[in-house]
C-alpha cells in the first residue's frame, strides 16, 4: 500500500465519522415503524434502539441480544464490521462471545498484548465510571496530538472533555490525554487487514478512458476476489453451510466470494429438488 493510500485506520475512522449525528430511537417510534432505525434523526428517543444493535443481533455477534441496551460498544464493533467485514473484524479485535461488552473487549485486547496507555489513530479507547476504575464506555480514536486525544463515540453527547455514557447520539469528542477516566487503549491487529487498495483503484477508474476502465475494472475485481477468498465463514453460518454441502446444493468452495447468477440459479434448482 503506497504512502498516499488510505490505511486500515483511515478506513475505520471514515466509517465511524460517517455516523456522527445518528440518534437512538424511541420504543414508540420503533414499534410504529421499525425502519426508523435506518434514519439518522427520525424517531429519536432514549430507549437504546439502534441500527447497530439490530445488525449485530442478526449475526449473533454477542452472547446476548443488545437491542434496548447501551450501545457504545455495539457502535464500535459495527464500524469495524462495516470497514473490514465480520471475519476480519473478529480477528483484528480478538473478538469472543461477549456477554459484558466493554469489559470483555478490554480483556480480549489484553489477552493478545494489544493494550496500551498511549493512543494512536484507530485505537479503541476505553473509559471508566466516575470512580476511575470500573469500565463504563468506549469509542474510536480519530486523532492524537501532544495534549489531546480526539474520538468518535456512540451513545454519548457532543459535550467534550468529559465522558457522557448513554447520551443518545454519535458525536466527535476530545479529552486531555491525562483525563483520569481514560482506562487505556485497545489496538486492533490492523496487520491482519489485506492491504489491497480498492479506494485508489476507484479514483483511477473515475478519470480513465473507456479502454483503461475495462483494464482497471478487471484489476478491481481481482482485488476484491483475492480479499474475499481469504475470508472465513462467520460462525453463525458454519452449520448451515455444512448442511448445504451434505445435501449437494454447493461444494462449499470459496464460500465468501460473490456468485454469478448462473451459480445461484443452479444452487436454487438443487435446493428445490431436495
């Protein structure tokens, strides 16, 4: 990856910043129209209902369902999955079957020697309760200078300088680096991320001639294929994939790559016959 290319940390931060302004939803708004969770501002309330929890509950990312629960950690994990895909995100964060989201995330980083007292861009920052000891809140480090650490957080408020857990929105914030409620920083295994630079290829395609676009498009397809062919099957799909293989619906090869319409049609026909 070239020096001018977007780093893995940049990709995560871009996803996270794209959510700034999102408001959690009220129970009444959600019951009236479940689709309200996909809108940033509509249906705002204080019932801890979010699209982040919805998506993570669908893939059993945690040992417990997290809709209606404080969502700072589910926001962070959602951003990792959006940026890198579920298998890569799990490897990068040493993700386990969490039942206490903030505490378990800290333990996971410590278990692989990725717990630090000084921040870097892309770190997961962890805060304590007012006692300065017990874990309470988390976010993503967007930038660092000599005096301050800058973050983006879910389930907080826009008030900087102090922790506001369970505040209802995604917001950019900053803290003095010696703030007593900063417990430390988990540093994901960014080296696990394939260093294909799809974004740079897309920029080239925008300014290319029709002939050049064909060649660049093929390169882009190859990059995506090489990336996805290495991806692991998510845990929630392992048993069902095996059942499909046993039934002769698929041979199970390259399970995380895209299929053609031909392949999809044949698998559907096999499934109907079964």
